[in-house]
């Protein structure tokens, strides 16, 4: 467990760096978390993060990777609609790294 | 007045003990470098305490701990008493555990058989040494000489906080894969010792997070991912739409909760979430479609896996398994088929009947669950599937036997079916199949390095080191025969190896499921006419 200062607010993260309280999320926080990994969030990163957040609001879980790929294909074009591109954006894997920046809980199970 | 003070003092002492333990077991990220692949598996030099720093994270969520019936505030004050009571219960309830305490002659046959020992060189990862952690307590507290003369006389261990830390550390560096048991001349099943040890640790309040969080989710939401009903439906409908679009067929389906279907199909929830797992789901759907077997998945029994197996607590395992049989009865199916999941197969095939049987509501021809490989193999043998092997011509395939399937009872009612049937399916859909070296497959298969509750990110150090034997064997097959795809029938193996392959410098795309290959090769109706 650790806390991170974000816009004057102390925000609690769990051992793996995921938000303890999902309501603490902000764009600034996503930027801070990605900066720790030496990753600059660009437009495509935000597309993914925003989609993850809206999907989570409806289903209380991150979407399966194929749903994400299809969405990216729709918004960013066929050449980007593949898993490889998502791994380029989020080298630690879209399911874990992107979820962490998006303020979603860490997926459990055999994944 | 004095008594009150003593009680307060006792409480302080207990709190301090708990704080010390929490501090000792605090999770810290340890980065390890994978070894260079040479194709050889060598016995390492001894490296004492090499892995003492690798601790599985503790579960602290009170709601989950309370639901599971474990202490919710960490180490309990009277832990020694509860520890021994639980150990006594384990020794009486599981007579095998008692037997395994007594019969080991320390011959050392198991020493170099454990992937964690081979990968780390830590002597406490030798199966005999790990089991000895429990045997020492057994000799001290459960044998007459130990009770009379104390630990030094019997080379035993007194219960100390240090012992708790060692137990917690090393019983969460055993993946209960049972490879050592294959080589034990007495047939000692070290996995059972680990399961009992974990349950004893649970009873005093040292509960591992990854494994128990999943048991909680499987019991409350019905699956390991904690997916709610609407999310399951959304995921499966997506797969159905995608299949229909890809194949230009509007009659291929992924049915959900359909009463009266012939088959209830259960599979790990990872199959409708993660990659490469999901590819096999496409394969299953194509098999059922082509064979004309009506099938359904269930939102109630939305998980094939059963993490209850990983600790000696049958109540947890039973609760998780129950959903499958409730769904089978409610949906009025004739048989149950399980997807690609290692421990699912062991629980579903070996234990279901004694937990919730007899299943007299099923078709008497299918008295027990079938494995998807069994079903597909039967269809292939009967020529019921039209296959175009050239769809897989880019692959030279090998197979990693998942530990829980390889060392479960059997498959398809035939001896060694759990080895032969999956291989027959691969050969049925691929031109080129090559086995890895004999000592690393079939009943002697190596664990992927992350089984039985060790797949969390907290265990990355043991995952990387424990994967070494499998990675070396794969590398060998790659060098010798040009192998470029490993086919799996377990969701844990898929998650672990698709992470380990890149870590060891091999492409992630070389990992996948058997039904991923099946799915590619099946020629479906509409395509024929194209």
C-alpha cells in the first residue's frame, strides 16, 4: 500500500499500484502513474483508457481484449485494430497496465 | 486489577506479534533475470535462502476473509493453539497426510524433480525439505518422543514466528504439480502436504491473496474473474457476433442459459476474457456447430476452474463445484463437457461424483463429465468434422502437458488418455507435431511455473525461475525440430507461458490452446460453398 500526491490530494494505491478507491481517478492521476513507467500518454492511449472506463461503468469489469481491439479498429482504423498495437501502447499488457492507468481494479483469475 | 492488566498485556503482545509477522511477510517486488536458454536443464548449485524474500501477498479484505471463514485481522492471538488443533484435524481427516508424515525415508529421489528447486537452487524448494517443514512440527507435537522430550530430541520444530514465516514463504512456492510424487518410491504426494499446510496457515490468519480472492469470487459471482451476469452475456454475445461476421454464417451460435440443450459446457472464465484463451472459445463453438450438438454455457456456472482444490478445505471446493451441477439440473442437459482447464479437469472428473453425485438426471451414457478434447477426438475419429490441416501449416506444434491433467486420473476412459487424446486432436488438425524431450512431458511433465495459486504478479520471481525447465525443453525442441507453437489445455499455463515466452526471448504468439488450432482447421458449412 502506498499513497501518491495528486493535485493536492493524497490518493491510496494498493501493492500493485492499482487504485484502492475507484472514485479517486482523474486524468492527472493517469498521467502521474504512466510517468512513473516512463510512458507519455498520447491520443491513442487516451482512447483506450476512456473506452475501458466507460465499459467498466456498465459491466463492472474490463472488456475482453477482442472487444477492445474491435473498438480501437472502429475508432483508429484497421491497421491499429490488433493486439500487437495494444501491446505497443501498453508494453505490460493492455489488460493490466491500461486498466491500472484507467483506475480499474486488477483482473483476477487465470489471466 | 492485576488480571485486567495481564489481559491487556497479553493483547499487546498478540498485536505486536501480528505486526511483526505482517512486516516479515510484507510484499516487496523482486526482479529476477531469466537464464539464457541452452536447451539443458542442469541441477543447480545450492543457494540457501535464495527465495526467502519472495512472499505471496496476504489477503486483507475483511469482507472476503469473513465470507471464507478465516480470521479477518491477521495473525490471531492464540495462534499456536489453533495451529496445532488444525494440524491435528488435517492429520485425522486426511489419512494420506498422516501417512506422508511417517513414511518418508529421505532418499532424495524428489530433490531435483521440482521446477522451483531447479530454477532457484534454494534448498527449501526441494520437495523433501519443504515437506520436512511440516514433519518437524509433526515430530515435535504429534509423536510420543517429541511430546515427552521436546524438539531437539526428535529434530523437530517448536512453533515460533520464524517458523510461520518460513512455512508461509515456502508453501507458497510449491505449485502442487505433483511431479515429485511421480518419482517418490513411496508415492508421497507432496502437494497434499502443501494443501494441508496452507489450510493450517489460513486458520491462524495468514491467508494468501491471489488464491483466496479468487475462491471468494468463484463462490459469490460464480467465476474467478468476478464477472457479473451482464458482462458474461456481453462477452459471449460478442464472440457469437464475431464468429457470424467472420464466417458469414448467421446460424453459428454461442448459446447462454438455454434449457434443454444436450451439453452444458463449462470452461475457465479466462476463456471469455483473456488472450490467447479466447481463441479456444472460438474453436469450441465451431466444434459444437459442425457436430450438430446443441450446447449451452451458463451464467450460473460460469467457471470451470476450481481453486478450492489448492487448499485442504473441501467445503470451498464443493461450493464452487456445486454451481455446475445445479446448472446441469436446471438447464436439463444430458451431459457436462469441460473446456481447456487443468485443475477443472481434476476436480470435475475425479471428485464431482463424491461431492454432489450421483448424477442420475444425466444421460446414463455420460455418467461423468467429458473433456472437450475427448469430444473433439471422438468426432475426428468418426469423420464428423471436416478438417483442412493446411490452415495450420505454418506451425510445428508441441504440447505442454498441464500438471493437473497429466497427473489426474485419466481421460476418455482409456489408460494414458490424458496424454494420448490431446495429442491425437493436435495431430488430427496439424501436419507437424513434435514432442519435447521425454523426461519433460506426459506423467513427468514440468509445471508451467505458476500453478495452484502462484500466478499473481507478486510471484513473478518464482514464475520466472520456475518456468525455466519448461522453457529449456521448449528451446530444445525449437532448436532440434523448429517447433514454433506450444499447444495447451490449461488457462493458467496459457497466462503464464504467454508472459514467460517474451521474458525468455520467444514470441508470445507461440503460445495457444489446442482448440485454437482446431478452430483454425475446421471447415464449416458455409465456407465450403464459397
